C-alpha cells in the first residue's frame, strides 16, 4: 500500500512539473493601426517567457498600390542563444512613401510576419497577418530605395535608416532616375559599345555585310554608309520599342518571337538570301514596280526599305539577349512609367551596339573588289556566312546533333568550293579549303559517333572512364528544372533553410549557353555551386505560365541568376543579369 501511495504521489508531482505550453494566439497578439500622420504603428504583444526572432520580423506593404515602406523605427534587441531577439513586446513605426504620379487615397495591404519560441523549449511556426488601410497620399513624401529594419543591440541607442543594397540593374535604373538626359545618353551609348562585343551582335555582321555586298555594281562608299545607317537605325528602333513594351507590360517581345515557326521562317529567309548570293537567282522587286518608283526619282527607296525591315527583324529575332544595362532601363520604365527617358536610354544603347556594324558595312562597300572572279568569291563567302546564321538560328529549336551535322555539311561543301582538292587552285584558297574540309569531316564523324561537341568532335573515341569521381568531374552542375510558379514554390519550400540559386535560362538564349559552357562548367565554380540548391527556370517556350514566373521575379529575359537566403527571401543585391566570367562569379558566390 505504501508503495502504491508513493507511486501515485510521484506521478502527480511529475505531471504537475510538466511545462504548460501556450497556444500561438496566446503567445503572440499582433496588431497594427494607421495614425494621423499616415504611419503604421505595429506591435506583437508576447506572453511571459516568449521571445521573437529579429530576423524573421518583416513589415511590408504589398506591391501594386503605389505605396511602399520608406523606413522603420524599431526598438532595441538583445542577444539570446547567439541570435538577436525581442524579450519584450516590440513596437514599430513604419514610415511610408509614395511612388511618382501617385495621388489621392489608396488602399494598401500591410503584412506583419513574425516567428518566436518559448523559453520552455517549444518553437512556434512563422505567422503572417494582413491588415488593410486607406492611406491619404497627400501626407506622404516620395522616397528612394526601400529600407530595412536596422537591428539594435544593447549598446546601440539609435535606429539608423539603412539604404537597401541594389543589384547592378537596379543601380543602373537609379542612375537614369537621378542623372541628366545628356549623361544618361552618353552612359548608355558606352554600354552599347560594350554590348557590341557580345555574342548577340556577332550574327548581325554577316547580315549587314551580305546586304552591302549584294548591291553589286555601282555601290559607292556613300551608299554603303547610308544602307548601314538605315540598318542600324531600324535595329535601334526595334530594340527601343521592344524594351519600352517590356518595361511597361512586363512581357518580353523578343522572347515571344522565339517560337519555332518564327525561327524556321526567318532561317528560310537567310537561306533564300544565301542562294541568291550563290547566283541561283536574283532577289529584286517586280520590274513594273521598279519602273514606277524610278519614274518618281525614288529608285533607291525600295532598297532602303528592305534594309530597314531586315534591321528591324534582326534586332528582334537574331539578338534576343538581356544584359544589366538593358535590364536597368526596363526596371526604370517599369517602376516609373517614364517610357520617354527609358526609351531614349535604350535607343542610345542600341546606337552604341550598331556603331561597329556601320564600320563593317562601310568597309564592305569601300573594299569590295571590282566585278570578276573575286566578286564571285566574295559573294559565295557571304552566302556561306548567311547559311551559317540560318543554322545558328535553328540551334534554338533543333537537336544539337542535327545542328552539328548541318555545320559539317556546310563546311565540307565550302571546303570543296575553295578548291581543297584542285591542283590548279591558289595555295591560299587550297589551304583554307583543306583545313575547312578536314575539320568539317571530323564534325561529320563526330556526329556519327554520338558526339555533340563542336570543339571536340572526336571525344567519343576516348576510353570511357567509369569511376564516380571522373563522372562527377566531367559533368555540369545538376539543376532541377521548373517552368511554373507552383513547381518553383514547391522546390523552395522543400529546401527552406538552405542556400538556393535560381537560374533563368532558355534554349534560344546565346548568352545562356556561353554561361553554361564557360562559367558553370569551370571546376572551381562547380565545387562552390555544390553548396547551393540549384534550380533552373526554363522559359524557352514563353508560355503564359513561364511569363508569370518571369514577371514574379522581375525577369525581362534570360540569363538572370537569383539568390535566396535561408528564409526564402530574394537577395536582390546579389542578382546577376547577363554573362559573368568564372572568376567574378566565384567572388560573387564567396560573398
């Protein structure tokens, strides 16, 4: 009996000693109100022995209302288990700002997010409360970049306003906003000159050269210059229109033109141009139409119109690349709605991209040989270049082995045309023809052997290495592919607490391929990237779901690399737009 009583007594004491955990609504009582100064006063009232983590407290205004958070007055925090926390109920004053051209009373949704734990050992799930307010914007000032909460520690007595660290494209957008028109135009002209060295512009060189060469006899340097100017101006107009539309509506016109039927059609145009340069036929307007415009003393107008059309389409279809300057201008247009200044910046950038093309066009006209055998050879060379551009365009919609086969067939034919096996051929022509023929033959053998490398077509002949380390060393970083917001959100949720890298890419994006081949395949980069969860957003098809995915993260076109912190928040200052070399990317990852 004694033992039974002792057992019951000890059980009662043990049960009484068990901690009593509060329900979430008892532990945390959040609230928010709008005061007369149009400031939001927010607090999270916490119960005894409950504390809040500073880094999980977020006070945001949902986008779309024209009103955002300017800065936040926050109480001091204390160190607790190596984390900054609030041990007492914190109170915040959220100062708001309005965007340009915003007036009247605006309805906003204010989000208060928090997460905390009990001293007795229980941690609660993150919570978010949403409050609706009607804000009189006449009492607000315009603001700059969003501010973040500046955490106070015990030895701090003031809350300092912190300017949000900007990404490269956001910094460029900020430059447009605060610089004079002349400085903006000169800056973007310089950006354009730098972009002219990228793969996006290279395919335009044979196009403009072919246009000039195809003019035939009677072509003067002045006319070559005027044709080049028309081509570049049309290209600049196309970039500007596409950019302004992308900035205003968040849709990439260039990406929309990367559909298979458009690519096939435009590739066919280049094939037709190439065949005309080989002498199969002559592309010209109907004689009746030529006679009519000649009688009105505008015989050259048709040529200029054709060149302008080619320049306009080339900009949209041949070179759909996005770099930081272009993204910066689009961000500026999207944020301010100022299509004029943003469009001027884009036009200036396009002119900078086109200046080297003008030099190429004038050179083609200035140094074009007199009619004869050389003229035939020059036309053939540019015909081959046109066919090369046609195949390059097909890379976006055709399997890699087909592209490799087409290049090999083109090279074999061109090598034979140059006289690779003709004894009487000039030594230079014969040598060039032989080199092209041998390389193209190797490409053909590579295709038959299953290789897909243009630089190492005979790589399939190497002995197969089966060790795990060798396989790992030779492979590219493995990305998990997504095409919709839902797929991405599921992956993000499954990897909360990890470092995440999101790469926006597309098969038709030339810079994406350069990024993959030069940067992602670097051994040091691959080793560092293994620390991240790698996700790739494939926007090749430009479907509505893919457009929504791009729009959610402010992506106007690939390649764009976005980083998430352990709380699944985008680290905007680390966003990369366009190509980045391996060394720079390593430094970026180390930060």
